[in-house]
């Protein structure tokens, strides 16, 4: 686990949106899609930060 202080605001917003959608629309398919999207966004942000 990463410390809360190390998480950038954008990731925190993504986690908030992710949890809200999962709570409201409890669908395993939607959950899987959200996991893939959030992971790809995190990777994209890391690549962008390295450059």
C-alpha cells in the first residue's frame, strides 16, 4: 500500500469516483472496466511524470 500523502490529487479523485460508481452501480462488468481504466490512467500519469 502507498501512503495517503504520496497519492496525487488526481488519483484521489479517481478513487472517489471509482468507489461511488461501484457503490451505485454494483456490476462486476463495470467494475472490471473501471479497474482497467484506472490502472491505465495511473501508468499514463507515471510515464508522463518520468518525462
